[in-house]
């Protein structure tokens, strides 16, 4: 498991970042990532 960041760009050019708890699991011989939990805005501005 690891914590990932998802960044979105707003129409006005500003960005917002969300934190996600992600786990890796092997499925059909391939590694798949699944978001376990998504949290609100995070990152340096918070």
C-alpha cells in the first residue's frame, strides 16, 4: 500500500490535489492498483 496524489486543474488555472490510499494486487497475472480510500485536499498548500 502507498499514498498517492491526484491533481486536477480548474478552469481558472489553479490546481487542487487529493490524497488516495492505494493498494497493489495481482489479478490475471498483472498488477492492478485499487484505490482503497480517497481523502480530501492535501499537499503543500494544506
